[in-house]
C-alpha cells in the first residue's frame, strides 16, 4: 500500500487537464497512441458529447504503473457546471495535481478547486502548462498562487524559455537540464548539464527555492546561510513532509501538448503526494450508537468504503467506490447509510469506459461494483459485523431550472423514470412536478449542464423532449425575528389529536443554512420532539413569500404542550408547521436569488463598454487586473441578469472577450 497513489487532475476549463492525462497514459504504457482532445480521440473523454464539444463532462478513472508505484488517476471536468464531479473526486482522493494555464494563472474554477481541496485536506502539486503559448509567464503564475490562493509555491521544475522559445526545463534538485525527443513524442527524456546562460538561470532559481524551504527546515536554512546546496534527497524529504502537511506546494512547468514536462509530474506524484498510509485514519460513527469509529488504511481492519459516484451504463448500474480499509472478496456488504444489505455481482477495475473484472477489492483501491440496488452517492459500505457510517458528500444546490415534457405523450412515465436515473447519477441535478401547473421542472448548475443532460435523454435513453426557457431557482428567508404559537386540536375516530407549539424564527447568517433547535423546558417525549422538528423542516420546503424553499433561518422551539397520557405525533407536526408559517409572516419574508461570481477577460479597449454593461445588469465590480493587453474583470452579478451574456460579450468585444461564471451565494433580490 506504500506504493499506491490515489490522485486526480484538476483545473479550470481549457488548462490542459485531459491533454496531460493522455500523455500520462502513453508514457506509462497504458495506451500505445496519444489521444488528442482537439481530434475527439482522447481516451479519458470517452462520452460522445465530450468528444464533440472538446470538454470533459464526467470524471474518468484509470490505473497506471510508474517506477514501481500504482497510480489510480481521476481526470475531472474543468467547467463550473460539472463541479459535482470535482467535489466527489476530491472527497475520496489522497492527492491532487492542479493544472494552471501559463498565461492566465489562477482562474475562477482554480479557486473553487483549491477551496474544496482545503476542505478535504488534500495535498497538491501544481503543473504550469502551455509554456509555449504567447504570453506564457511562469513567474506570474507563481505570484497568482501566492496572491489569489494564499499558497506557498516551491518551484522544483522550471521552464527554459517561454512562448516560441520554450525548449525544455530545469530540474532544480538535480541541477540538470531536461529535454525531450520529438521523434518519439516526448517518450525519451534526456538530462544534461546546463550551458551558458542556463547556469545563471539555474543558480537564481535554486536560490529562490532554498529560500522558500529554509522557512520549514533548520538544516536547509543552515545550508542556505552557508551558501551550500543541500543534498537533493534531503530536499525531497522536506518537500514531501511539508506538502503532506499542506504548508507548501511543489510547482512544475511544461507543455503537455508539445510532450514536454510530463514525466517530472509523474515523478512528483510519487515523491510528494501521499500513499493511503500517509493519510490520517478515516473517522466515522457507529450507525446505531453514534460512537466514534476509526478505520486505519490496513487490509487487516474491517471493510469500509465510500460510494462516490453512480453511473448508468447499458442497462446496468455501476457504483464507484473508494476502499479505505479491509478487503472485499465477494459476498455481501452492509450499506450503513440505508441500513440495507447489498450483494455486489462483480468487482471491476476501471480504465475510462473500459472495465476489467477483479476477484477482490483491497484498502486503497478505487473500483466499481455492479449489482447494488440501494446504494447512492455518499453512502457507506462496510462489514455488517463492524458497521461504520462515514461522512457523506455535500453538493451545491441547483441554480437554474427549465420545464421539460416528452414529445410523445406515451413517454410520460418513461420521462419520470429516466429523470430518476439521471438524478441518481448526478446529485447536483433535481427534478420535480409542479403541483399547480403539472409541469415537470429539471434543475441544475447551469445552462450547459442541463443541455448535456437533455441530450443524454435523447441519445442514451431514446427519449425526445421539449424544453422550455431557463428559469432561476429562487429561495426565500426572513429579515426579522418573530414568535408565534399554534394549536392543533382535532378528534379523529375515537382519538383526540392535540398539541401546542410555540417557536421563534430569526434570520441566520447568509449561507449558513437553516437549523431547528429545541429549547423546551421539562420532559417531552422523544417522538413528539422529533415530530415538531419534522413539521418545521417540512415547512422549510415552501415559504410564505412565494412558496420558495426557505434558506438561512434559525428556528428555536420554545414550548411544546401535548397530552402526557396520549401524545400525538401528527398534532405536534401540524402545530409546528403552522407556528413556523405564522412566525415567518411576521418576520418579514424576502426573496433570495443566486448571485454569481463572474470573471471576464477582455481587450483593454473594451473595458469601459463591458463595465457599463455589468452595471446595467446590476453587477458589482469586485476588482480588475491588467496584463499583456487583456484586462480581467471580476464582478458579482444576479444570475437572472446573465442569460444571453455570452452573445452580448462577443458583440461588445468583436468576439475576443471570454468569461467564466461560478455560483457565489444566495442574496436578497434587488428592487
């Protein structure tokens, strides 16, 4: 297990993740031909829509061998609409390679990935790609890592030249120049001593690296003060220790498309990213008692695994699983989340869309199981005799909806079935039937997200549909505190159902979510208290302002009165629901809308027009930065004002402007 590396490749869209993945497959011998994204031939982009659009839509998993180490690799999407794939991949991976585009450096999705990796404590290395592009600037990328992400970059492989002059790299630890042979597509990497100006470049880069590492290690600091170059093996130990601790980030450079710089990335994965043994033991709770449970990364421990992805494929359901402890050799497993016993039909090793049957799954493995009926994303699978419930995976809420209906009336039942299967695959996708209009609404993370899913319905499930115009997913909250009391008293049959509930509603911090807290004096039956909480939470689903879901509200239940001899759960639930609604009406309910963080890159001469347009869309400019004739504008804009923005931006910039949009938060609708 010491030789296993579970890592993913993450980046903003078009930074070159999949191009890097394809070179990794080729240089490790997993494939015998380099698949190119622009030709629609990338192995890891196996879906038809991925090949047509030239983007990654779903995370693809494979396994390669490099210098005696087994590398389990996940290639993830860069487009914000498919951030669910990034979230669930980071939850189960031990390390990450973050790819930066050499001209733009840190971009919006890079920041999102970084925050997610921080949340899960995932160590990272950075690869600055496309050093052959016009405007490539390695040092500017280092500065953006420091300024935008608060990272401490430690460059270990730096570029020789840039743009058309990019010809190779400097290995700062060995002090050698790295060059690649174009004749065999970069498979041969040569090392040589630096010549001429290269020696001066090496000296300056090495001094900067040792200065960074000296802050973390006394021996390196001593060597730095004495003007000595420390032993490379000692530097690797320091780099590995501090990377695993999350205190610094090794940085490498190259051009994956030009077949330069890929092998050092593989070496860095082995040298600096953790094995399962380097990661803290996974912690959870006993599903029945709530007591803390711990599983070390050992085959001798009881079996424990987390399902992180569901995929529907040719009529069967694949469940992607990260095994944290123990060994599964067939038979039954216990779903501690659903309290169900599952019997997997097969264990499969994954290579993009290809599957290889395995006889067992061991601690540290990332595999797929078939034949699971109840398991969904975020569920824990374990040994029934030693149950454990692991932390599930949280996903951002959908922000955009469209109405959908089948083109053929006989397909109405099939539509709901297909939507259910897609929702099982994709936790950021939702569907519901509007009770008032009878319309079926689907919700997702953006227009592209829903467009991809609609095409999947038509192509994968033979279900042609009509789609309405996009609609924003609104929510609501309250702006003041208020109390209310409600009583439910009704006799049904020969039983009286009676309860009184008094509660207080108040606004919570924006983005904190809604909570229910019981401050009830005296003895209240557990079932009654649970029914009160359920009644309030059901009321959260449809608020008093416009029937939207309720967000960021704190509810304190102050009193519960029930018949001590015969408490009614139904009465408690209804009284709590009524009390919440009355208190909400008094607490000034307001409508919330999704606010997006928009990052726009435009030529300097178009900045005025673009900012004027943002102001017209009620946007708030957060900052600007200029360089190489391009200005980057960052703004917060309501999503409802961003429909059609791509066309308007192209018109104002003669087709030269680009933008990216990320969900930021829900906030009050501006008048």
